[in-house]
C-alpha cells in the first residue's frame, strides 16, 4: 500500500513514524485509506489518529519537514500540517482519538468507508499493514454503498448529510436506505450549521464532473431547498412552448448540459483549449469558473416564478434576468461565496438572455459585439457556454447538437472575436480625464466618465487612431447631443 503513494507524501509518513518511534502509535484513517483501497490514484491529503498528543506531534512534524502548523481544535486535540511544493498543497490532519480506543473512535465517524484504519508503524516498516475495519467499511466499498457508522451520526452533525451526497457523487456510490432516511431527517437542522461549512461542501460537489447527479440527490432528500429555499417555487412553475419542462427541471438539465460541454470542450474547435484553461480558473473557496458556471445554470431562471405573467395570451417572464441577478447575489452572500464568485454568478444570470437577443438580429454589428464583450468582460466566454447549455435544455437536446446548428454558429462567431476585442481593450487609452476636462472646459463628474467611455468605444472600434481624432469625435458627439436637446 505504501508503494502506491508518490515520493513526497510517502516521505512525510516516514518522517512521522520516525518522530513517534517504535513504541508510538498512529493510524492512517479516513479518505486516504478508502482511496488507496479503491486504487483511485494519487492521494494528496492524509488523516492520522493518535491515542493522544496530536498537537505536539503535528507541531514537531511541521518543524521537521518545513511546513505550516495550524491548530484546528486545541480542546479536542486536532491540528493540520500544510506542505507546499511544486506539486501543490498537501494537508496532513492529525487528531487525538475521539474515544478511549481506536475501534470506538472509528465507530464515531460518519460513513463506514471512512472508518477504515491502517497502523502507520507497520505500514512504513513493511510497506503493507493489516486493515482495521470495525464497522464493515471494506465490504461497503465492494458493494459501492455508503452506510452510516451509527444511527445518530447525522443528527450529531447535519453537515454529514451533504458530505454523504458529495461523496456518493464523487465515488459513484449510493447511500443506503438508512442513510437516506437519516439525511432527510437532518435536512431541517442544516439551518443551524455554519454557512462556511455548507459552502465548502457545496463547492466540493460543484467541482465534480457529475455535480448535476448530486444536485438531484440533494433535492430528493430535501437538503437543497434547505440551503437555497428560492428553488422551491421553481418546481411548480410551468413554461410555455417550446419548453418541455418546468423551470426547475429545465434548470437541472441546463446543469447537465453544461457538464456535457465541459467534458467535451475539445469538440468546440478551435476554442477548446482556451476554454478549458479559462473555466479552470480558481475563484476562491475551492470554486473554479466551471463550478460557478454550473451554479449559474442551476439558478439562471430563479426569478421566473415571481415574474410570471400573461401578456396578450402569452406566458412571459419579463425582468427575470434583472431580478434573478439580485436574488443570486443575495444567495451567494448568504452562503459566503467569495466576492469574485458572487460577481461572476450575478453577471451570468443578469446577462443570460443577451446572446439570445443578439442572435435575433439579422447581423451582429461590430459595435454590438464590442459592447457585449465590454459589458461581460472575463465572463463573456462563460456566458456563451451557458447559452449553448440553456438552449439545449429547452427540449433536452445535446448541447453539442446545438453547437453544430445555427445557434452554435452564432456562438462561434462571437468566440472568434474574443481575442481581437481583448487585444484592443488592452491598448492604452488615447484620451484621459484631464484631456477631456481641458478640451471641453468641464469639471470632474459623470459627464467626464460618459465622454471617456465614448472615446474608448470609438478607439476600440477603430474609428479613431490619435488623441486629436478622439477629441474631435467627442466634440461631434457633444454637438449632436446638444442639437437633440434643442429639438426636444
């Protein structure tokens, strides 16, 4: 088992075993053991349990390997050692037993597959060691199921219900019947869990390739609506043709379509590589652009129920983009998403109808495309992926089929202009605020900002190339505006 680990983490375990000495007891437990038994590849983080002395042991380990020491819980004896290297960050959590014996400690954990232990000393010395499995976790691994270690573990910490769904999604396992009943019972108590802990579990789910499966399970167990009660009205909100699904089902299918696109970005040639790099960008709190895009897909129509009205015999959702943007900002802040993540989420929901409106005109002008990229900025490409997924989820089509159709050609045309628009936007401005104020004899204020925006647009569209041309263009715009006021 030890040989399955890469050199760096193996060296950390060897160092820890040396520090403890032949008579010192420590056990590798939890997810690392589970993933090694499942042969899931590189194990980056470790959990170790000691009869006592976890804080002192962790501090000594950190000093020996040149890592950071973090005391997680001084009263209960829990600490973290954080190693940073070329391969990224690695965490080693070291805790005292939660009970008098290892077996009792393991029985107090959440799921049996996380309650398997391996003694560290024999593992380091011989490369292999006997597995200690008092709750039957090895059998549950073989049966691909998640079973509770004891009946009350979710009542003790309702967050474990979210963790169970996230873990089941990640491993491709299923919660057994007792765990599902306990999760439903824990849903109401999630309201008492710190928002930051909930955020971390939701983020851990959203970064998975099949997060939509986990979102559906959260919904079936009554957990999702406890976290985001705004989704409740979406379930009973019907939609007119060509939609085939309720607002809620359409939203879930949009998440599935986003994941289908993210899994096959190479099919969006020649933009696949740049899109893959873009959506991998971290936005804080463990969320990437891809994860926030999934959340935007889930919530892009969150305001449809309250904006639903019948206009001239047709069902309309006027203003659901604007109202939805305000709602997702409140949701993001409530669950403690990073400021960047909230901003991206809000912008995607606010503008999710914009590509559709652009696509309805006979020809997208250079100015319209410029303003699209100007207003969306870094989120322009995220929004175009959301557009493909949203269109596919109207009838449950493949988003790649949409990409190959007229809608995809329109999206590809916009994507083709991305590099050109960004290069122009990076060029220094031809005029600055002091130029505008001096040329037109005006004081600092909104009018200066308006004129600078007009000058920037003219520059980026290639209509002016020098400072003098830009100021002449602004003079003409001011004259036209003055004439319009006289006419009115």
